[in-house]
């Protein structure tokens, strides 16, 4: 995604009811979100679920069907997911490969203010442990329902900015600040100058007041990667929490889909032949005995020697399978050399059950100093006829006889 990654966090209260998942997917796709951290899924078990253009990675709730966290990931990003780790029903980790630095999202659902200090201590201990296991060179984004209000006290402005919805920090907010300080994180959800309408993340049941208790944190080293965080008031999933959307300026790792290439693979059907199998075993044994492997070498070195030996014997016993080939170019200084190379190609193809396509095989003479070679208009090799051309397309470029 050249223009950045849109992400979010949303306490959706429950997906354990009819049509809740469909509603969630429609809203996340409507706002073009790549990754959304979800709290209170309330699903048993753990796994993944594909719906439309979204895959939901989810962890299980507790035995009372409480909590349960997950991630809604757009299908374009699913191939880039390299890790999905469940810590407990309140904490979940998802890592996505990027071009320069991998991105790890830590989704958490913190205890509310009225919970005991012991429960809060256990939660933050688990969260700190999960954060410490993430490599320092990654972009670490911690987001979710923190149940914490952050104020505008001068002493914490360097960590949270000046745009919080609240003036006074709550007890959970102080715990959050302490955790962020120890983990090298800063709070980005309170650093952007939006109207109060786009800061509140939770609406009280009576509708009289709104609190900002869902937040987004990032490690200080990459703080400038987050370009915006705000509430999306239009998203509706029958929850008392609003969707919080962020913008991350980062280039994701490109997936390279290779075109036709020459691929060497083993033809295992030939190994089923008793004679070939015995010859292969004997030659591999003789080859290994002649290598004199030093026992002090590392396991990686020993494996490389074994791998090379297997390939060497495989080539000798002729059990290679050429899966498919495309864009093969043979170069010769003269017509006789070209014919010789062509015969070898035809023979190798026949050995593995392939044939050269006459209609798609052509030859071109590159003329130097305006010399006229007077070559025939076609070449006949082993029953094949290849026509002469004045130009052809190779790897996207036009090659002509004047090149």
C-alpha cells in the first residue's frame, strides 16, 4: 500500500449474535481499513474466518463467554501476516511483513476502573511480557480498549500530547502512562487536533457524556509513522463504542508473483522404480563416503554438504523433473553452434517428457557492420522446424537484428 495502511480498533461488544459478523465486515470494508483490532468477540475456540474480502483472526473467550479479542484483516494483507499469537482472552498479537520494518499489532482489552488492583496487576504483567517478546526493530502498535482516561497534566504532555478529551487522568490512565513509559511507547490517539466529536470513543448508556478510553500507542522510534487517529462516528455495529481509525505511513512488503521460469524438481515416480532407487542409494552412499565431512562443522554446514550431494547424485541418476519452462534463450557465435545448442535442448526436453513447440520457437541473427550472412529462412533440427525472424520480444524488450 503505497499511500499507507489504514488501521483501527473497535470494541464491538459481541459477535455472538445473528448478522453481527456481516455488519462488522461491511463497516470495516466501507471505511477501507486494512487491520482492525476487535474486543469482546465472545467466541469459543480460536482460528480464522473468511467473509467477503475480510479474514477474521480470533482468540477464544473465557468460560463465562466474556472478552475474546481478534483482528479483522483485509484479504490483500492476509498473505503478509507472518504471526498470529494468542496470549489470553484479553490480549492478542498480530505481525505483518512490511518493506523495511515488520509491524506488530498488540490488541488488548484492559480491566475497568472498578476491578481489583490484583486483577489489573496480572493483566499489565501479561501485557508487559508480550511486549518484551517483540523484537525491538519492529514497529509496535498497541491498541484497543484501555478503559483509561488521559488528562492534560503538564508532566505527561510529552507522552500524550495536548489534545486529550479529558482534563484529569484516571487511575487506569496512570497505569497506562506507567506502562507506556516503561515500554518505550507514546500515545498517539491524544496528539491530533480534532474536534471533541471525533475524540470520544465510548458513549454512556444514558447518552449524557462521552469518554475517550480507546487508544493507540506506538514505540517512540516510529512515532512519526502514525499520521492520524480519530473516531469514526458513522460506523455502526450496535455497540456503545465508536470505531477508532488510524493512518500508518509505511510501505508493506511486495509479494512477487514470478512468471514462467525454469524449475528443477524431483520426479518421485522414478524413485519408485526399484532399479533406479538402488542405483541412487548406492551412488549417494559412495558420494558421502568420499566427502570426508569434518565432525566439528556446524549442523548447517553438514546439511549443505548433504543437500549438494543429493543434487549431484540426482543429476547423475536423471530423476529431475522440469516442471515448466518459459523464455529460454540460446546464444551462439555462429549457426553451427546454435544448432548444436538446439539439439541439446530438444534432447533434454525429451528425457523429461517435454517437447519443444515449433510455433513458438524462433531464431534471430544479429547483424554487425551490415554484413549479409545469407542464412536460410528456417532451421531443421531433430524433426523440428524453427523459422527465422527479424525481431522478437524477450523479457518485455524488443530484440531486433540491428541490436
